[in-house]
C-alpha cells in the first residue's frame, strides 16, 4: 500500500544537483523506495527547501555554483543535524572525501557512481533516520529522557495501550517479562500516568534482601527491634502515602514473607518490626516477575491466594526477539543516549552499517533490551567514532558458531572442543551477569558455581561486571 504524502514514517529525500537530467535520474533510481522526493537546483534553493521541510536524507552534488555543496553540508549539519547528507562529486579525490566526512557527511560517492551502491546507502541511512525520528516522537510523547519507552512494534504498542488504560486506576498490577525487557520502566510509566504522578514511586528488589531486612524496608521498625535499630524508621509502604510501590522479583519472596505481604494487601495496614500496633498504609502496588507464578504455585513455592491478589491486571512484556520492529529504533535511541559518554559530539554520532543492522535483526537477544543497550554502549567505544560495524557489537560468539575465523579443518579435535567450551562459558556467564545486572554473587549462584570459581572464569574470559550494570 502506498504511504500517504504526510505519513511521518515515509522516507523523505532531497536531491540537490544543478543538472536537471541528473536529478531526474536520481529520482527514478530512488523510486522503488516509495520516498517523498523534492529537488533543488542550487545550494541556495536547497536552503530554502530545508527552511520549511526536513528530509531524512539529502543527496547533494559538490558543485552547486555560488553556494557550494560543502557550504550546504555545513549549513545542514549546523541547522538540521538529524539529516543524513550523502555527497556526490565529479572526479572526487581522497582529500575531498576525507574533508566531506570530517564535516559530517554520512557518505561520499564519486561520479559515475554505482546505482546499487547509492541506492543501498540511501536505504540504509534513510532507515536509520526514520527510526531516529520515531524515537524522538516517542520520547516527546513520554516526556523524553533515558526512561522513554520505545514501542514501534505492535506488540509493545499494545502493552503501552494497556498501561494507559490501567494507570489512572488504583488497581494492583502484575508485570511479567523476561530479565531485561523493561519491567521497571513499565511500572514507572504506570505511575507517571496515574492520577497524581507527583506522589512517590518507590522501587524495591525483593530478591536482593533477606526476609528480616525486606520486612524492615517495607514495614518499617521501631527502636530496639533488632541489633542496630537505633531509632524508629518508617517503612516504604507508609512512605508511599498514596503513591506507587514497585516490588520486583516477587516470585523469589519466601513463603513466610508472602503471608505477611498478603495481610498488608488485605488490611491496608502494616505492623512495623518490634511493634504490635498496625499502622495505616495507602499505596498502589505494582509487582513484577520473570518467572511463572503458576509453576511456583504448583511446586508449593508461591501462595495461590497472594497470586490472585496480585494479578488484578496482568501486563505481559514480550521479549525483544518477539518485537523485531523495536530493535532498530531502540538501537538508535541508545546511540543517541550514550554517544556523549563515548566522547562523541552530536554531529559525529556513528551510523550503523548494513551488516550491523543485519546483525541486530538476526541476533536472538537472550538478554533483551538490557543486552541491546550494553552492546551499543560497547560498540560506541570500539568503533572510535567511525561507522558502527557488526564486529563492534560483539554478537558473533552469542549466535553459537564455536569455530574461529580459520577453517575448521585447521583445528584439532581437542582445540575445537576447547574453543566450543570457551564460547559456551562466555555465553553462560554473560547471560547470568546480564540477568543479575553485574551482581557476581547472584550470577555465580545461577550458574551453580562458587563466587571464587565464577570470578576465575570471568578473568580468563576478560569479562568485566561493569559491562553489565551500566557503570561503563
């Protein structure tokens, strides 16, 4: 189906060339992309077009008369930094190409150019520019910032629609999704769209604390309730004062603590540690889990009555592999978000090459959005400001081919076995660290290893826990 003229997701291309037949030829070449195309016969005319219309891609000749292609490039980078500029030149030299790229051109091509090459470059840069524009719209709609939720894929758009429906109510919400899918972001979105988002949003990781500390954290305690309780402390349920309490990893609560939580939900009151007096508590509960509560009920590890108290409204977040339409927009979001941390100026953010885009789409993303963000952060450092390529993402060893670059026949059986074992270990440790956000003790427990053994393997594989918790 042909896209409408004012469709914001339709690719927009500006062709700038003094030669009319050249513009016509480029228009015909771009035709299969079903883009909205405008033309300009000079640099000055291109400036006028840009003043009232922003393309995703500008295809410009170098020779444009009084206002040259280089000057137009400089103007575009200064006034319209989101536009991808592809430069074309007669008898282009290496020096010209270097200068154009230094000034911010996305691509440089010498006439006569290869039609397939220029079309592929327009499609590649156009895809990224359209995705980046979608991200900007979504961030604007959700308030912007690092916590903006990208929902280009219909499955995730359906999740946000459910969030919009339930947020203004006081209903308890249970969020289910694999590690790294963004459960806390969804919980925050519920709170931020509630009737009074100025009230507190208080997150607690249920698995991070033993029962006594968790009870003190949630219910509070009085002076002398336990060793070190030098004063009375108000718990999170009381601190909420009508706001939202977010309990993550709720499936890992002990059965005894589940009973105490159930009583709080039934009575809307808490009894601080060391006290016998109930204290009223007004809060909206949002809980999250990456495990099947039904399976834990069947195993006798989770209370069925608490389950029904929690699942008044259930939100299932699809894993990233089941929402492929979000992969490129998310990658563009993380490129923009973390480029500054890598020392890159806004005008020098790298583009994703075609092979990088293919690698992103092909990867299964066992660590979901968190893994994608970590991959982009790592790639921004490795690419050193150049185009971001597939090997910068370091996804190859995750996809399961245990053989190195040399032909398999060059390896002995023992060497091949050791290589396969190394790939497996790297994948297993990386997944555990992703799941626990770099918590080595919990990751070791997940793998059935002692902390010391896990750390030895980390050192041998050159894995740094900071890669997985956002510290680097």
